[in-house]
C-alpha cells in the first residue's frame, strides 16, 4: 500500500496547469473571440457596401465637341426609387484634370440613358466615370 501523502506517478493523471499556462489559455480565448468579432464587422461592412450600392453607370461613348466641353453618353442602372449622382472628369493630353462635375439622376426608372455635357477649362481628351452615389 502507498503511504498517505505520497506523490502520484508522473504523467499518469495529466499535468497540473501552471499560472502561465492558464494565462496563455485565457489570452488565446480572448484572441479567438476578438478575431471572430473582427471578421463579423468586416463581413457586415462588406455586405452593407455591396447591398448599399444602388446606382451604377458606365460610359457608352464620349465626344470632344470643343476646347471647353466633352459630351458623354452614360447608361445608369439603379433602383427605380433611388436618387443620386455620378461624378465624371476629363483630362488633357498631358494628364492634367481639366473638368469635373456631378450629374444627378432622380428619374423614377431603373435604367437611364442620358447624354451630358462636361464643361472643361482646356481641351479634354478623355472622359472618366469616377463613381456614382445614392442619396
């Protein structure tokens, strides 16, 4: 028979946890919870960004009609009740921005074909859609 107060055999019943191991376990648990929360927040913002985009557009064509204007043919797709604007810009041959303007789209349609005139301070050689935003 074993005497009372004697040690149990090494490794037979597992090891006892030290204070450092307990702290490490708590830190791992807190890190895992924070990681899950972070991924949830990123997922929420991504969903909101994709779902919140109610207006999109593309430039069908553009024509430089004079030294101070560029005519742009836009096709805008949106929810029928959405209101918002699209921002266009034009650049000169050397890359300098010569014109920028916002054009509103408040029509109660889900697809709008529209020709707009972008005024420029010098001859523009391009038309670029910078983005569309809903109100």
